[in-house]
């Protein structure tokens, strides 16, 4: 009976703990209300595409830094002002530079980034083709002359004896 | 030719090593500001010390304006504070503050507790002007010329070395431009002599 009671207590304590922590988690991230599910989807997509300028390996959706919070608010406001996605992107680039884009635009600065991997693969393929197609060493060259052939036979005979 | 190909992997590895070694000494946080060469954005905010006084872009006056983004929550702002006091005292630039995402009472107290080096501080509680300026955190400092053009942005605290290496060259450049503007007649005389 005592054990049963203890189990119950432990279970209820765990439940209370889980409930408490889950509310804490919900509070720590800002929540925005959307009347339109399309706007909400666009909001989430933009937050994934935009990089937090302070914590550079996180996007706006992931980061909890103050600047990311501010920028999420900006994205929300701009969406409700009826701005297009590209306008919002341009707005961020005008302030934080190309760095806020996780997919940087193709420009002379980013050619290496965009085309480098493809160029390297191409180079690798060319090298492989070059190696494969190199003419095999002609059989003629490794054939023995008649004199050498005779010598070989003689040697082999010797060995047999 | 064959010999050269034999050394190709070594050459490639050395080149890669060089690129990666260079990467070690680069600061990934040193993002070039998108605002350099652009005009100071428009704003309308209150003064930190007086919530009834509206400040706009036109209130920032001076031949060379330094706009320092600070907050009481920012540790490095305290570190750079004595240098800012010196810079303000030198009178070479007009130093303005942008109190960024801060509490008004705490901000006022900070200026009282330490010395107030600023002509005045703009109070940007929401960080909207900060977003327009591409501010990511404090401290950051903008160098703005008399035509309200942003000439440089420094991320991080100012100290004697940063001032010497990064700020002075830009300030000297702006000063020499202004001197050239002030005496266009001299230039014409030089031209006519040619």
C-alpha cells in the first residue's frame, strides 16, 4: 500500500514537472497570431531562409537572440503591411547585407560558391576520363625479340633439368 | 609533363592549406556593413534624458558624427566608455549615443554614474532604428559625414588601438575631403596654372 502511494506521488510530481517546464518553453519563444494560414507559412519559410546576423549558424526561426527576435517581428510586420517575400528579403539585405540570406544571390562575389563544386566535379571527371583513355602500353614493346625468346627457352630448359 | 602531374596533389594540398590557414585569421563576425556609403536612415525617436523631446536625423549636427550604439546591458560598452570620453573631449568629432534596447531609467542612471560623453543619446527601446542601421548588438559605432552619409561601421568596442587603426584613417579622409571642398578656389588656381 505504501509503495503504491509512493509510485503515485512520483508519477504526479513528474507530471507536474513536465507541465511546468512545457509552459516555460512556450513562454520563452515569441508567438505570433495569424489570421491567414498562408501568411503563417510564408512567415515560417522566411524565418528559415534568413540568417541571424549575430549567431551566424542559425536562422531566424532557430535563434533566440534579441536581434533574431527583433527581425522576426520585422518580418511579421512587413508581411502584414502586404509586402512580397522578395521585398522582405531586399529589406533585410539592405540593412544586414547578403549575409542574411542562407542562399546567397548569384553575383561575381559568389560565383566560386555557386559554381565551385560543379567545377571541381567536372575536373574530377576529366581526370578520370584522361586516365581511362590513356592508350595502354602497346603489346609490341613488351614482346621479346627472337634472340631473347631463345635465351628464355634455354633458361627454362636448364631449370627443368 | 608527367613529373608535373606527379606533384599536382602536393600543389593542391599546399594551396588548400594556404586557403584554410588564411581562414584562421579571418573574423567571421566581421561582416561588411550594407550601410556604408548609404545615407543615415530617417528616424523619429525621443531623447534618452527627455522623453518629450523628439529627435530626428537633422538633429545630428557636426562635420564628422560618431554614432555610438550602447546599452546598460552591454558589458563592452563599459570597457569602451573611458575611450569615448577621451574622444568626445578631443572635439574632433561630434559623439552621439544610441541607447539600444534599454530601459530609460537604467540608461539615465548609467550616464549619471559614469561620465556622459555624448552630445545626447537617442532612446531606441524597440530597436527599430537599430534594425534600419543593421545593428546586431552593442557596442557598434558609425562614422557619419556632414552630408549624413555613413562612412564606416565598427562592430565591437573602441579602444586606443581600434581608434588609431580603424577610425583615424577614415576621419582624416573626411577631414581632407572637407578641406578640399572649403577651398575650391585654390584648386582652380592650380588647374589654371597647368
